[in-house]
C-alpha cells in the first residue's frame, strides 16, 4: 500500500489517564518533530536522527516557563509505527502536567487525535493491514496467556498471510475466467475447470477450518460464562469462593441464602472463565424474593456457555441428578458438568458406587454428562474440576495455538461465512456446467469477502466502525 500523506499532525496521551509515575504523549505527522522542537529546550532536536532519545525540558515559548523535565523519543518516517515522523514525550504522570503539555502542543499546531487514529494511519500508510490493525486492539485488551498469544500471532501477520495466499491462488483463476468473458464470442476456455475444482476444494477446506476455529477463538478472546446451578445448600457459593480463592459469596447453612447472581472471573490455564453463582433451585421457594431468584437462575442457564450442575452427594441419587439436569437443560445445546460435592461426608465406596451408577445411566440415555467429585469446603478435587472444565471447553484444540491460525474477530468470521457461501456457489456452478459469467461473479464476491478482512478491499464506513472502537492515543 502506498503511503498516504496527511497534512496535519496529531497528538494524544497514549498512556491511561490519571496520576502515575510517567505519562507518554505521542505526536505523529510531518510536523511532529518541528512542533516538539519548538517547545523543547534543545533546539538541535529538529536535526536529530531517528530512533534516538533526548533529555530536556518542555518550555512555553511565550512566557518561557518550564512545564516539566522529559525524555523525547524520535522516530523518523518511514521507520515508525505510523510510517510518519513520530515523537513520544515521556513526562511526569501528573494530570496537570499532561494537560499543560498537551495544550502547549495544540497551540503549536498539533491536532488532538481521534480514537484509534494512530493505528488508522499505520493502516492507511501500509504499515499494517486491517486484520493486523484490529489485532493491536486485541493485544491491548488481552487478559490471558492464550488471548495474548493469538493476538500476537495475528499482529505478526500469520492470519493475513494465509488469507493472501488463498486470494492470490483464486485471483489467477478469476483472471482466466475474466479473460474468457473478453473472448466470449470465440467460445474458448482459458481456465482449466478440473484445476479450478481441485483449488476450490482446497480453499473451501481452509476457509471451513478457519470458521471452525472461531468458536474456540471467541472463547479465547471473550472468555466463557459458566453458571453454577443446583439445589439450595448444595455448596454453590462455597464452590465459587474456592474457584476464586476468595470469600466472594456469603456462605450459610440456611437454604436460599443466595437470592441473585454473584459472578466473577478467573483464569484457568490461560482461559478466562466467568463463574456465576445462582439462587438454589427448588419447587417451593420460601418467599417471593427467592422465587424471583429461581426464575432468574433458569434464565441465566439459558444464556450460559457451560453449566456446572452442583449437587450434594449425600442427598441425591444418580437417577435424580440425571433427571434434574435433563429438566434444566431441555431444549438447550449446552455443555454440562455434573459436580458431586461433599466427598468428605461420603465414603470412597459410596463415591465409587455413585459414579458407576451415574455413568451407566448416562450411557443408556446416550446423553453422557461428565461427573466430577469434590469437597468445595475443603478445597479438595478442584484440580480435577478445572481439568474437566478445560476439556469441556476446548478439548485438545488449543494444544497447537502457538502456530495455528485462530479466528477471534466477529467481522472476520462473517466475511469468511460470505466467502464460503460464494465459493460453494462456484462449486455448484462447476458441477452443473454453469456459464463463465456466473462463475466469475461468484468468484469475485468470494475474493471481495476475503479482501475485506485484510483491508485490501475496504470502505470509509468500515474503517470508521473499526477504529472508533480503539482508545484515544492508539
């Protein structure tokens, strides 16, 4: 992509607002170094080379008052994040100092940057493609090892390169089809239909694999909501506290203590889980408030990505547990873990007998629900529960995330779905002997959908929608 020349120079605070040890103010544009030099104590700054640091003071050129002692980092075009001249001023993190320095730079000719404008300039100047630009936001927002790893892989261009390879191969065939249209009256075929069929099968397989990865990618990026449900006094609040390793929920022997949701997040082996403690389920609530809590529990289960059905091993039979899970999840395509609590009150023989009967009933019903046993109050068996959670969510699909391409962005998934539909139409057209014009049209639509992901094909509305989601200063 050819570098775009912007007439203005933008400035913004690039570190979070609020008092801190340091704050970084970033400028980008053709006048970034000149504007900084006009308020910097060392006038030689304008002649300094790129990738250099300079210590000095920021002064108001009108009154000469010193605002702060700073370090200015210079990056000269095109070797910068935006491929423009960039200056990053590290000053003290006082709100007052930041406001004064920003106001001074604005008076000297800079313009306050819009949300995501630095990254948008990096994209428009060809430093990043659109998928990589979106990965910048994902990297900033990453809060687990896996989300960080996937965002970093996308930022480095792994996903983009895979898409470009697909498009390049399809473009060759598309060009041959277009050539046939140019010579339509002569009834010639330049595109080998057999070769196109083989390529289509391969490309459709890759696109289908990327789409399958989105379910996993969505979990990595956004985490998974796991609802803890069960009868009153099964130990739901105790389990929540054990998973979070803090006293987050009130624990009491009085049934119906939890009347509303209590939820919090925890990372397990790099995956973020949001556990939701709910009101106990029973047919005859003690009062109207508890009845409302029970109704909300059922609603929350329908919104969950995973259900932990917790029960007291000493109170329920395997058949009762199976029936209650069935009743709670009827009509839902919802992964379920059956969690038997209070193993400290049940003998090993009783636990083994329960597990054998439970698993036998599950195999008969062909609705196998994994069973985990623990004692939440004594923090016993939590490792087995965490392992079962990870297996339910990811299976073995994350073992190769260091190198695999994982789709985490909804926009990318929608574009891949569009591409898959048009590639399918091309395949149908080949099988049915459809005319070249229709094949070429579907292939163009598929190429356009793939190009939208990386920004090879984009609109101003799309760019505005994407970059306004960024924070100011990035």
